[in-house]
């Protein structure tokens, strides 16, 4: 999952640094992602993982790091199973 998140970020986040150099808890906004780019990332993640982010997960904090994105995707997967 993390590799796919990194692929999406590389294609859509418009980071100033190589996403492969970032730790899982690195702040993506500090690395150059704008609010506009975060929307593109969200849409690309929805396509890549065939999910839809619920309204409660549409916040800046969800898209702050690779780890927070993975946690949100894990939460969505659990909800889909339930």
C-alpha cells in the first residue's frame, strides 16, 4: 500500500523533494504540497484504491503524511468490510 501511495504522491503532489526520500511521517505540506495538489492526491488515491474518502476524513491532517494517508485508507477498508 505504501508503494502505491508514494506513486500517487509522485504523480500528483507536486513536491519539491523526491517522495522516495521522505519518511512516512514527513509533512507533505512542508515538502511543497499545496491544498490544490492535496485534492488531486485525494482523487488519485480514490482511483488507485477504488475507495471514496468519507466527509469525516476530508481534512488537512489526513493528507499530512504518508503514514496518515495509509491510516485513513486502512480505516476506509475496515469500514467497507463491516
